[in-house]
C-alpha cells in the first residue's frame, strides 16, 4: 500500500510540473497572438485560436511525456522534477521561437492570419501552425530522450 501511495504522490508531482509548463506555454502563446487568448477562444469562440491552442497543448504534452521519461529520477525525485521542468520549458521556448520565425517568413502577421476565421472555418494557417507546434514537440522530445 505504501508503494502505491508513493507512486500516486510522484505522479501528482510530475502532473503538477507538467501543468506549470502548460501554463507557461499558454502565456507564451498569448504573448505572440493578438488579443487576450482566453477572451479570443472562450468569448469570441475563434476557431483558429482554438486550433492553435489545441495543437500547442498536445505539443507540450508530448514534450512533457518525453521529459518525464528522460528525467533524472534515478538521482532522486527532486532532480527528476527539476529536469522535467527544464526540458519542458526548453520545449516551450523552442516552439515559440519556431512560431515567431515562421511568422517572419509568411505573408502578413501570422498571429493575425491564424485568427482570421472564415465563417465557421479556421484559416488554414491555424492548422499549419498547430502542426508546427506538434512537429517541434517531436523534435524536442527526441532530443531530450
């Protein structure tokens, strides 16, 4: 029973660490897209922003998955959590940089284009940028594992 409780506690701590990285990722995405992301997705119901946020959330989950697998947990829980946090934050930084660089290479301001819904359909750029987040997550995940 003690082993189960210890494992549950460890899972909770890694989950909280992943949640912290997701919050940082949300803030980073909010900084590079026009408007307040919470308002744009939940109040304005912007589909492009929702696609982008969903892609980024999946991407961060992939990075956290690989970060936990590559964590230094055999050297103690504290170091394992710390390495997971650092790997996860590195993933957020790389994803944000890739997004900004692609934004410089595409016509118009990418954040504005992504949020340009056409009726009930998100702009195709929203899907492309969401896929870039996921592709970048696979690269970062491979690098940390």
